[in-house]
């Protein structure tokens, strides 16, 4: 009789145990994997944009300095 307690239910109005945790596993993946990866991507994009802007400004300043500096030779 104890074995009958572990058999899957034949009633169709209750979901199986596997479907009970499907929403939890999706939420787990969303919170612990997707959100940190998106945060890292956003952080990388911000740092990349700042470094690129700084390098562009530096190159322009060097180019302007070369064209306006008098020859000292």
C-alpha cells in the first residue's frame, strides 16, 4: 500500500510534480544568470564608450597640436 503513495496521480486536474517547479527554475535562471550577465554587459558598454571617447579626444588633441605647433628645428 505504501507504494501507491509514490505513483503519479491519475487525476487530470492536478499538474505533475515536474511542472510544479518549472516556473521556479525559470525564475532561478532569470535572477541568477540573466540579470548579472545583463549588468556585466551594460557595465562593459559604459566603460568601452568612455575609453573610446577619451582615446578619440586624445588623438584629436595630438593631431591639432601637430598642425599648430611651430617647427623648432
